[in-house]
């Protein structure tokens, strides 16, 4: 099980009342919500391995260099010579170190890669995993990783973790009219305002699906647009030619990396917390005894 951790703790922050606080009054709703999400998902799917995948860089410069608008609307401010700072509510920002401390005390793997997003970590860990993989995310971009033959599916949390949707190749087909392996090209053509991807002007979901159904990929579409003999109507041809510069770089930005060097992290779920004393102290300091006890019980049950 591979968790898009930021997706989940943002959802927890906005979904769990901010009246959930530590004894000193500090909000811990995101911490509590994330722990409850992990317990719920582990109880339902009983994974043997689990990774909390991390955004070491939520807006990698190499992606911005290719498409400057990439996630630009989510930048709070720019540090000269440093990484862009994402808009994160202060009460959530303060909880992220607590999340890290609690996961470390449990011995649950946190996996990130400098210069890359959690999506890229997920793509790398899911590729060649050698076992079924459940990817937990609210990000449709990861639909490109769905692979029935390899046992990779997405647990899509847009409607909530408790009401998540199990996304298989057939689900992608039914929803968007494309194959899962075409989803990145589909998103490239359609665009995605949440990521600052403009897409091809005048090409929506239906047109994108139709074009990919006929030509297979963005690369093939670009070739067809340049070929006067290709069976491509004047309207789509002009739109593709007008977007030539964008289409040259966008597939690289949208594609999830699958070959990062992650140093072979140990993703086995622990039977018991690796640092029970630290976990007990964290539970007392932050008022997290209940969600921590539930996750401890869940881990024990998984190994029963």
C-alpha cells in the first residue's frame, strides 16, 4: 500500500474538526485523521508492506522549467535560491513534524526523493513491486499507473477515504474512454487547472479521448499533425499545431517517474511500534492516545 501522504493529511485537516486539539490547545486534527485513515485502510486491505510517500519537492524545478505555470497558483512565496513554498494553512504546517515523529515511532516507512514529488516515489515503488499494489490518493494523475496485469490499482479518495473508489483499467476506460496507460497523454491534452497545466486549447475530455482512440499517443498525434497525408481533420490539426511547444514538453511533466534511486527502503509493516516509549510520549503530549492505540491494535491484528 502506497500512500500519497500529503493528499491524505490535507484531507484530514479539512475533514476532521479543528476542535481536536492537544492538551495545550494545539490543533492535531490532521495527525489524528491521518492515523485513522491508515488504520481504516490497513484493516480493510491488510497490506504486508506500506509506505508513506513524501513530497521532498512538491514543485520540482525541472518540471517548472518545462512548464512555468506548473502548480504556480499554489505558490505562497519564493525563497531566493531555494524551493518555492506551498500555500499550507499554519495550523496544518505545525502538525507535519508531529506526523513525521509519530510515523517514525511506529516504524512506518516515510519515502521521499530530493527533486521529486510523492507521485514519482509512488510510480517507482509501484513499478516492478512484485506484489499487488494499492495506491491511495485523491490525485487522478496516478491513474496512469493502474495496471491490472501487474495488480496495481488506485484507491481514489476524492469522495473521502471511507467512500474511496477502487480504480482498475476498466474504471479508467468507462470514465474517460482511454486506456490507463494513455491517461498521462489524456491529461496532457485535456489540461489540469489544479496543476496549472493549460492543455491544448479547444480540446476537452471527449476530443482528447477520441484522438487517443484513433492515434494512440500524443507522440503519434504530433506526427499526424505535421503530416499533410494523415487522416486528421483541419480543426484538431490546427489546435495541435498551435500547441506544438506545449506538447513537446508536457508529456515529460505529466508522466510519473518510475526509475528513481530510492535505496531499497524497508516497507514491511511492523508487528509492534519500533519505539514504544517515544510513541507513548507523543500520545501523551499531543492527546493522540486513541488513534495511536487503534493503529497499534491494527498492526497486531495484521500479524495475528
